[in-house]
């Protein structure tokens, strides 16, 4: 049976991460420094060292997942990456002793939080969205949807030629420009508020409800509405597909750059502590 990276070997790395977090918390609760808890105590240095090593080790996953033929399964690395990365939230916070300020040390901590948050978002996205993508596509690729939409546009324009000029103009306007994509926010919304096809369908439905057309024109109008119904459905599915793909990709545009910045800030943090503090 397929084993998810989240349940790898009976939640092995969740247990490891939980044990590490509880141990760190127990040490912190039992620690009684002369001053307020901070990163400069023996426990602060210890937690900081473990956190730094863990950050570098987890960052190596970005390199490791692009290598093939390794002895360790990638699923195990991903499971460790997710759970031990989440444990950093406890280790890194306890390392600070809850002492924050406007300096590079707090910057490194803030970047760590950003990396963890984006990683959690990525985990949720990759465990839920692929199923939604498959259900939404219904065995069609985005390219196939676009091709069918273009075919429906041609059929709709051909059918509209038998009706009056107003209907022709509405149908032509709906097919002039394929309203997919756009700004990032529009893609992430999965909607098009000013969809010309939806507006055309509403107009044709209103025209059909008046019952002012003859039997032959009424039959053509029904065919036209059916074609545009199908086109509207495909447009909605195509927009959802773009939304899902954007959600799968966008977190990487935050997670990876934030990880690089975190490593740089971490190096500066360590140098500042040991040479200038």
C-alpha cells in the first residue's frame, strides 16, 4: 500500500520531533540562569547550535531531492524535513529566551518563522491539491480544455449567424479574447468577475425567457445556449486549474528565497555573536 511521507514508518519523524521539542522544553523549564533566559547562556548556545545545524541539514533537502540513486528513500527525507522543520519553531524560540529587538538576530528568527510557515503551507498544498486538480480536470489537460473552448467558440459564432445582429455581437464579444490568467490575485481567486461568456449566457437566457422567437430561431438559440453553457463550465474548470497550479508553485517562490536569506542571516548572526557580541 502507498505510504504517505507524513505517516512514514509509523510517524517516525513526528515522534522524533516531538521528543526533541519536549526535551528542549523540559531543559528550558528547569534552567535557572543568573539573568533572564537568552541565547547567551549554556542552554541558549546549545539550542542555538542544534537549531543552526538542523537548518543547514534541512536546507540540504533542496539539493538531496534533485539527486537520484541514493540509498535513503526520498519519502523519508521529506518526512524528516517536515517534522524536524516544525520542531525548529520550539528550538529556535527557546534559544532566543523570548528576547527580541531590532537587530540581525531577530531578523534571522523572523526569517525562520517565514520558512516554517511557507513549508507548512507547501505541505498542506501537496497533500490536498493534487487530488483536487485530478477531480477538476476530469481526465482533460488544461491544453485540451482550451482547445475545446476554441472549438465551442467557432460553433457558437456559426450558430449565431442565423440570429439577429445583437446576438451576433454578443457572441462575438464573448469569443474575442479568452479570459484566462491575468494578475496573480485574479489567478488565485479562480474567478473572472467580468466574464464575457457568463454575461452572454445571461443575455441569451433572458432572450429565451421572453418567448419572442419563432420555432426555428428558438431551436438555434437553445443550441447556442447549450454551447455557451459548456464553454462557461470549461472556463470555470480552467480557471480553477490555474489556481491550483499557482498554489502549488507560489509557496516555492517564498520558501526557497526565504531559506537562502535565512542561511545568510544565520551566518551573520553567528559571526556577530562570536566576534562582536
